[in-house]
C-alpha cells in the first residue's frame, strides 16, 4: 500500500511539475557554459565527452526494509538552474527528466567514490535518452558534492520504509563533436 501511494504521489508531482514547466514559460536551462567540476579520479568521465550541464539537486534517498536490512528503493530529487528554478526531476531508474523540454536520460552506475558520512559520488553511464533537449544524447553523469542520504545504521523489520534527505551536484556530459 505504501508503494502504491508513493507512486501515485510521485506521478502526480511529476505531471504537475511538467505542466508548470511548460506553462509558466520555458526556463532557460542553457545558461552560460557550465564551469568545470572537480571530481575524484575514480569517477572521472572518459576523454571524448564534453560537460553540457551542472545542476545542484535536493531530495531524498528512500530505503526499504529487505530481509532485516535497509536497501535503496529510489531517489527522488529536484535539480535546479543557477537561478533556483526547477529544471529536472530525478527518480528511480535512475532517470532524469527535464521539466523544461521533456528530454530524459536513464543511466547505470559504472564507478563509485566513497565519502565518509554521505552517499558516494558516482559516475553513471547513459543507457537510454529521449528527446533532443538538455538530456538528449547525454553519455555520462557524475553525482558529486554529496551530503546526507545514507541508510539508517539501525536494523529494520517488515516492510518499513524511510526517506533520508540528501543534496548533490549532477554534471551531465555529451560526446564531444
């Protein structure tokens, strides 16, 4: 029941945000060229890719109890532009969907860099993209500057779920031409 309710609420929030993003005016996601990001060597993007967007994110990592231990169920975060306007939503998949142009990217983690007291920094490789907008053609994503989001250290029972606040910076890359 909890999962069904969460999916319903998430779907409604995605639909509302997508609607607002297209009716309030297309917020410019193409701000000035993104500034280079600092990343650990373990999550370095391979040569031949160009940084195309950097967005701070705020959200939660939701964990579910599985066999007495906390297991990641899904992330849910909002990515913003330099002016603080919502430009994308991040959710289970993992997937990032632009609220400005509807483009999307799915990815899978290919490298990790642990950080004390927070979720690790990641390098993710795109597995699929949709559209020609900001996320169309994305090849790699870095999750950097993470804070929070760590699963509870306590044991769990039954089908308990818990959401833990986190922040991160997501950097998106496309093949260099």
